[in-house]
């Protein structure tokens, strides 16, 4: 499907948000989505496509998803993107950060900080959708997945979180079994269980009988723009520009035309 950027955004924005959200939240999201799409175009020049239509880049449900309020949000912000030090930001978003966004350097395993994508406390998403969650998993299922991943400690007896990062997310977890132990990164465990089941890396875990009970905060990787946080901020009267400054500190809203790669 070949689309111009602004036309694409109308359907893409509705695919990721509810058109009934406050307009300031929709406008902030429109800027983030435009920045993400433009950045993908910038780095995908040697590929046969820029964006997928799923969560690996940005949901897009086509023209049938277009709504008047998302069209208005796109029109009100037409051409506006986020820039840092004169270049497009590698903008990203998630459903709910669980009270603290994540450092992009942590997610992407960078050795240096990425200032506009530095994690920070977020009061706006608290108590909203996806802020808290619980997942119950049969012990045998995790044992089977560990076996398939060639990291098999035997019959699981205990789980111990070894390390959390600055935002509270799990870096390492020890799984103690009848034949020894396995130490996994939080990312590896989420990969094994699925991102829609283990919704975030900000969790606790305990074995109760033949069940593992995970309890946690947030849904998604936590980097950048918190969708439900933006909703909460707009409900508290924050303007789109304030919302964007909160989630992308140090950035400026710029016109896409004129930035490197878009002259």
C-alpha cells in the first residue's frame, strides 16, 4: 500500500487510539506517530517498504479506521515532528508505562544515554487502563518453554528477581529447579512467555502450588510516549506541547521539511 504520510496518519492514529480521547492527547500522538513514520522512512531507504501494519512498527487498519477527530488531530499538527540536536527523534510509544517510562538505552542495550528517550516518573497513567495487571501461568508451561530454550533447571521450585533497573523493571531473574538453576534476563523471559501475556518487565513473580502468579505494572516496553499517560495528562488540562515535552525531554517541535533527509 503506497500512501502519503499525512493520509496514512489519519488511519494509523485511529488504529492506536480512541477518537473519543481529548484532542490534546490525539494531537500529541499524531506528532509522535508522524515522527516515528518519518524516522522509519529515513532509515529504510534501502528496504522495499517503510512501515508494517502491526505492532512491530505501528498499527494501521486502513481507510476504514479513519475518523473525523483523528483527521482533525493530524490536520492541526500537519508536518510537525520531534527533533533533538537538529535531527529526527527515534520516537516510540507503548500503552502504559506503569508509572515510570524506560530508558531507551536500557531497552536497546546502548552504552550511552539517549537524552530525549530517558526514563522518568509518570504520574498521569496511574489508575488508568493497563496500569496494573496479573497473569497466572501453569508451572509446567514455563518448564516446557525453558526446556525448549535449552535452559532447563528441572521442576521449578522458586523464582527470585536478582536485579531491577532504575525504572523498576526486571533485568535478571533466577529460576530454581530440581536440577539446578537458570538465570534469565527479564527480556528473555518476556520473549518466552509472550509480550501480550507478560505485559511488562515491571513485575513480581511467585509460585503458588502448580501456578506462577505474576503481578505487574504497565503494558509495553515503556520507552517514550505513554499512550494512557497522554490521555491522563490531557484530562488534567495539559496541552499537546506539554505532553510531548514530558515524554521527550529536550526535544523541539519542528517542520519535517528541512530536517536531514527531508530537505
